[in-house]
């Protein structure tokens, strides 16, 4: 049996981490006041309490206090920064709505907002370093057994063997196979039959069991899970390619019955509130910045060619509902019927000023109003004309899944170079691939990354015309 010196104390470590996080948030705020010689009053104490409460709320949702033995430091740091970013957004919104922002020192608040995540990250890294060294010395370790005499089982064993800092000691591979049928790469790790594993787990010698069998062996997996229910081992089922392809499926339940969400929007529960706060807060900020340029552009469009300054086109929005998307008019026509032709290089329909606006994506500015109306998001799959949707949904598998979220002014496909004309099916398939990847992997951090990249890649490019 492995030396589990700290096994009973995981909950205590988690509690200590929570107390340490709360203490750091408050201490950094206190130091910021001391550094600038600003007195702490009731408003600052309330801000600290609200920060701690909101940090706990978002941290629990992100699983920051779960065991990170199986997770990487990059993921934890990313989640930590995102969590603090959400706290900052909430605090700023509360100060704005309560009209108390003027009562806080801007230098103190900015220092607090910037220094706190740095301190939180450093303490997490220090905690990981201490536990890592303990695990290298054989303390606080766990044993891992694999069910499945196959390449997947070998990969799991080798990954645990090559990462001693995780404290996972490979116990071996178990399977009910005939020796002659065992692949050569499995033989060095094969320890015995499944019955042997169950006996070891029953005796408390195995902490983790990873079942790396094909989903076609469902009945066998079911029997194994049932047998392991009489042990204290933590059991994981490693999905094969079929399960892995289920759009990063998530678990839910229907009146107590567990179910897998295969096709679902990522913006449910807390994440939905975060997305809406992001859109309204940043959308209002960007709209205020762009307001004067929008007035200038609108007047220029109106004076240089006949027609309205704003062009409204029907597009599919959330859940496939038709919405009006606004743009500055860049063509001599306002097409929005059955036949809508994409702009091409040297397109005669594009006006003089329209060419400049399209080149630098300035024609998209009115969509900030659509964001504030709730029709669009700042970040999401770019909306296509209704007629194009009906065409491509028949040609590209999973095309309509992009409408599980609101369309965006900018998106993951656009900052990766897939903007402009999609004159071939391959180009549209590539754009949809990036759209679905965004939906599968959404996070506030990813949205902020896309917005940042848009400043450098989204306002120009060879495909913009």
C-alpha cells in the first residue's frame, strides 16, 4: 500500500487554501491602502467582503478547490485569473449601479485588482511545489491500476510514470486476455486478470482505477463498475473516440436521472450570467468609445452615396431565430432576399468609402447596438445571411450547432484568418470547425483573448474586402 501520509487531510488542505485566498484578498487591499496613505472606511471593508464572497462563488463553480492531482498548473492558473476577473467585473458593475465608484481611490483599486491575482497565483504555485516535493519523496501518493490491455492503457501507465510530481504510482494493467493475444507493448505492464484487480482494490491497495475499454464492451464495463462499488477505489472510465467526439459532452440530470449533454449551449447557469455581464459591460464601454467615430462614418456614408447609412440584414441568431443585424452600408445595393451574393475582390457594388470600411471592419460598429439589444454577443460565430444558412446546413454536418449561442461581432474563426468570402465548401467547413471549437471550449478568458487578438488581426487582413 502506498504511503498516504496526507490522505485524510485533503479537506483540511482545501479549507486552508480557502482561508489563505480570503486572507490574501483582504491583505492586498489593506497593503494597497497603506502604500498610498489612504484610510480604510466601511465602503472598503464591504468591497473586501463582497470580493471574498464572489471569489468563493466563482471558484467553487470552476472547481478551484478540488484535488488538482490530475490537473495541470496552467489550467489552474488560467481558472484562477478568470475567477478573479469575474470578481472584478462584478465589483465594478456594483459600484457603477450603486453610484459609489467615486468614493474609492482609483490607484488603490487598480493596484488591488492587479496585485491580488499575482499573489493568488504565487501561493498556488508554492503549495504545488511543496506537495510535489513530498510526492517525489514518496509521501502523499496514490496507486493507479488500468483495466484494458491496449494502447490506451499503456499511454495512461506511461503518463503517470513520467510525471512523478503527480504522486500517482502505476500499479499495472489488468485484463482478462489470453497471453498470446496481448500486444507486445502491453506485456511489461500486465499484472493479471480483472479478478486480481478487484481483490487488490478490496484490500485497499489501489486508489485509482482507470477503465480503458471500448464502449462496445458496455456490459463488461458495467459489471466491473458494479464489482468495484464494494471497494474504496476512485473509478474513472476513459472514453474511446466515440465518446470523446460528443462535443466535449457534459453531465446533467433530469429529475435525478443522469444524462449526457451532447448538443447544448455552454451558457447555462453561472456561465450564462458571466457571458451577459461581459456583453453588457464591455459592450457599453466599446460603444461609448466608438460613438463619435460612428457618427462621422454614418454622415460620410450618407453623403457619399444614395441610400440609408445603416444596412439591416436578416440573420440567424440564438436557437436559429431570425434577427436583424446592423452594419454601415458599404454597397450601392441593400440585398436581403433569396439571392444574396458574397462580396468579392473588386466587387462593383462596393462604394468608395465602403471599401475602406470593409477593409478595416469599421462597418461592423453598429453591431455594438445589437449587443446592447441582446441580439448578438461581442464574441461568437459570425452571423451568415439566412439564405446561406439554408444552403450550408445541408452540406456541412453540425452546421446549425453554431446557433446554440448568439452570433458575435468577432469570433475564433475570424482571429484565426477565416474571415471574408467563403467561395469554396472547404473554407466554410474550416470556419464552422473553429466556431464549434469555440463553443466546446468557451471561457471568459477565451473571449478576452479573442477580443485582444481582434485588435491586431480582426480589423484588417487579406480576406477583408
